[in-house]
C-alpha cells in the first residue's frame, strides 16, 4: 500500500501484475483495497487497458471509507472512460462527483476542470468550456492549488489550439509548466503540458524551439524513471 504509487511510476508493468495478483487474492481492509484499486486503475489507464481501469476505479470508489477520498477516484474513472471512448459515461461520472457534499474544495475544482474538458470532447462546446474553465481557474488560484491551475490551463490550451490561436495556446502551456515547477508531483500532467507545448511551437514554425522542447520532454521522462511512451513517439514523429 505504501509503495504502490512509487512502483506505478517506476515500473508500471511489474506494478500492474503485482496489483492484479494482490487484488484478485482478496484484500480484507477496505482502505487498503481502495488504495490498491486506485493504483491499479492508474497503471492500467497508462497501459491503454481502459475497460479494466474503469472497473478498478469503480471498485476503489465502492471501497473508499471516507467520501473525501473519492475525488481522485472519480477523476481516474472519468479518465479511463474518456480514453476508452465513452464520453457520456465520463460526463455522468464527473457530474455525480461534483455533487458530493463532502468533496474537498481542491478536488471539486479539479473535477470541474475535468468536466469542462470532457464536455468539450463529447460535444465540442468551446464557449461553454471557456466559461467553466475560467471559473475553475479562479478557484484554483484562490486556493493556490497547482494541479487545478495547471489542468485548467491545459484545457484552455486545447481550446485556443482548436481555434488556431497558437501563440495564446503556447502561453497557456508555458504558464501550466511554470505553475507545476520542478515538483515531483503530478508527473502525468507535467508530461502532458510538455508535449502540448511542442505542438504549439511547431504550429508557430518555431522548429528549433520545438526540438529543444522535445529533448526536455524526453529528459523529464528519463529523470522520472519512465521510458518514452507511445504518445512521446508520436509527438516526435509529427515534429520530425
């Protein structure tokens, strides 16, 4: 339980197998079962096993002993559903999570930011998303919550990119990375922000800057103990 998050980051394939064995064997303690199910959902999403990831996220929610712990679990469930192409189910999960009265304010902001992103993916409602994300950004700034701020900025990055406002999109990516800083927290979000920055730079024909950003993204993966993933390879291929 204590080492699962580090193992998921450092050795995801081994983590997936060990977590599957442990959960299938049966974990008596509800809190431990929720923690391990959440860790398994995380590594399964990264591996592209979205259906199994959604199942584990639901199991984590069901086993959670404190309502306040369910914020990240709903977020992971929505991520698995969205990645698996079930946008409507992802919207429903996040809408349900946002109504939970015991949800901490920080996670409420993050859930609302995710909801805005999923609604755009499902319905393409850019203007509505702009309004929602700016509201969430204000909440995140008030609470000084780096994740909510950076996540909102990557939402805005995508909206500006769809509108081909690439300079403004780049500013959003840069600000997201500045907000996250050099902290080892939120590595997935930092990796995403690094890659979307490359996309904006190449759309501005700033090729040398984009190549440098690609090297920075690869170095980040190396420093955090990860191998280059499929998304990184696609980003590099498109740039080259």
